[in-house]
């Protein structure tokens, strides 16, 4: 599966699709994650992090945070994705723009045991 292609297409289409269907991103997230095996979620997270770090639209960043959380839960592991290891501080800064993102980041850190692991 080409995650980079999927996330690039989502980024270019989300505003148009959202104007047609207010549940578009939520439905996309659930549908996308449901087709992945737990081990595939780690790879998807690695690609997603690049989009998270470059995103400037807070509304879309909220949606990416949701997707990150869904993938982390489905991964069902404390194995740290490489991009998460390399970019933990940058992700934390990116997810500090509102309380919603901050709360999701707290849950993601718990899933991957980031507060107890040394990276």
C-alpha cells in the first residue's frame, strides 16, 4: 500500500470532500484503518508523521491527530515507529495548538509508553 500517495491525495481533497460530506474525514479514517493489519499501522504512522509535521491548517491537523490515534490503537504495540522516535519533540510542539490535540497526544504517548521509554 502506498501510504504517501494516500495521504497526499487526502490532503489535496479533504476540503472539497468535507463540503460535500461533513463526516468525510471521520469515515475515511475508520475505513482506512479498518483495512490495515496491526503491523501495517506502524508503517502508516511513519508516513503520517511527515504530514503532521508539515501541516499548518489546525482543523486538518485535528483530523490527522484523530487518524494517528486510530492507527496507534490498532497497532496495539509499544514498538515506537521510527519517525516518532526521531520527531517526538516536533510532534509534541505541532500538537500543542489546542486542547483537543494536546489530549490526543497524551493518549498517544501512553500507548507507546513515551513517558517511560528513553528514545
